[in-house]
């Protein structure tokens, strides 16, 4: 009975009075507008079903001007790294100039090759324990592949003060 009295007093009674009815309609319109505005704010907080795609602007630059109005879905694809794939060996250059090896210390991976080039006006050699070059005239090169991990000290035969080191890791 109490609930019916409340419904009658809150809903039915104002319908008999035009002033109160206008007030209720005004409040209802305001509440509806607030709900629409708040409902629209939630649009950007919802994640798309495809989480591997973001909606990002694509801005191609043509003649120094960026086209900012173009939007496109850009897939987020992580780079593929195959840990079982062998690393390709490299050839690293070492310069012989001004009676010095440059760089004097070099860290490489097993299987890499070092290529020494004589840029001095005198003859030099590359001499390590169990390996080395013949005499290198100006412009000549010597290459050696290091297959085992370790530290390899080397020097120039005619100029023993010219020393350097190669550190080979797996």
C-alpha cells in the first residue's frame, strides 16, 4: 500500500498539474542528454576484437606536406626471430696504416673472417701463433677465418712493436 501511495504521489499526481509536468519533462530530457553524452564517451574505451591491429594515421609525405586525413588499420606484427637459424659469418676489415693495426682490438664470432689491408708505404705482415701472412706490399690484403673461440694476439714481423688482438666468441 505504501508503494502505491508513493507511485501515485510521484507519477500520477504531477500529471494533473501542468507546471509540475513540464518540470518532470525538462528533468527527463536533461537526464537523457547526460546518458547519451556519457554513453558516447565509452566508445573509445572499448577495445576492438582484433587486438593485433591499431587504428593509426598513415601520413605519407608528398613534396614536404603530410596528408593527415588518411587513416588505415596497420597490423602489429612482431618481428620473427629464428634462434635455430645460423648467423651468417662476416668479413671484418682491419687497416694497416701509420705503423698500426686499426682497430687494435677486435671482438668477432667464430666463423668470421678478418681481412687486413696494408695502407702504409712499407711492407708489413700479419703474424699470429700458427697462422700469418706473407709480406704485404702497399695495397695488398690478407684474409684469415677464425673458427675457434679464443684470444688471438698478433703482430707485424718486420715491426714487432705493431701488436693487436682478436677475441673470438661462439
